[in-house]
């Protein structure tokens, strides 16, 4: 967020600009790694005005003064809740702030002064499980939102092992599991959509999976995205492996006019 010369920052800016100038959604629904609800229950933020949640510890004081202007939508939240309920998923509306899994990345992609999002933003939780099929079905349940020009964004990381981070995010030499899992994720996400769910489920059984993700919370958002994609192919737009993290970015489907 502060390292504006970092390649991941620049890539998020590029993706954000593509969204505001070409995709032009009427609203954004976002799933973040930092919100798990119940084992069988999903929560949807129904608040029109949301504060930020500073759900991290031990950082300099200015991190806790960050702002990100945003507006929610009760109407969009109700559409999401109806879609989930119709799919047999227990759902409840809550009023909640945006966690840093959303606002930190959105400040890069949709900088308020340079590329404001200017559409309602509704956050939806994950399940409080590590069940890949369950999260894939969660994405499938909201897939039809895309037909209404509601963009679905999922926020996590392709590889996320902060325990091994050591030299920080500029530890440029990737660990062996960072490289192997990052490429395995690409292979699973970009296969024929008919095979994608099974291939992605098998990812969690790999020997390097718990090295790449000691917990799967930062991986599960892409399962939601893949489920929401339906028959649309997945594409890795870019990746950067640094130490024990990967910044890979994915898109499902094509950008209008491209």
C-alpha cells in the first residue's frame, strides 16, 4: 500500500483502471480472506456507510489512521442474500466495516484521487471452514450477479506464509514451495472449466499446500471466484514470487472490448 514502486502495486493500479474504464460495473461484491462467518452460514454487509477495520497488529500508528471512502448498498446486499438463500445457503445480514483485505488492496487499485470506484461496494464473508467444495459452491451461488453487471472480486493471496517471511516482502528469492504451489495453482485455475473444481480441490492435498498456506483462509477466496465464473475460463494475468508469498492475479472471463 505504501510501496508505490512495488510491481504488485502497479499491477493492481492497472487492473483497477481496466475495471473502471472497460468493465464499468454497477456495483462490486467482494469476498476477503479476513472475514469468516459460520461453518454453514454466510454473512453479508448490509450497511450503507462502513468504517474501516484495522485488523492487524504491531504496525506504525499511521496505518491505523488510513481512510478509504466507500459506500455500501442495502439493495445489492439483498440481491446477494436472495441468491445465497435460493441456493440453500444460510445467510444473514450484518452491519460491519471493511477489513484490510478489502481496503488495503482497493486503495491501490481504486485510489480515491486518481481512479475512484464510484459504485456501491458490498462485502460478503467466507465460511469458517477450509472446505474447498463448499467455497466453490458459494461462488456458484452468486454467479448470476455477473449477468446484472455486478463485478465479483475476491481478495486473498496465491501463496501466503508470513511465518517464513523473514526478510520482509522484498525477500526476492522465492522459497521452493512458493514456486511449486504458485505454478500448481495456475495449472488448476486455468484448466477447462469442466475440470476446474476437482483440480482445485486436489490442490489442498498437495504436500506443499500447508507450506504455502499454513491456514487456507487466503487461498479460499479464489475458490469463490472460480465457482462464480461458471463456464468462463480462468487466466493468470501476472505473478511475482517473493520469499514465502506470491502476488499472482487472476481473472475469469474476458474484459468487454478486449
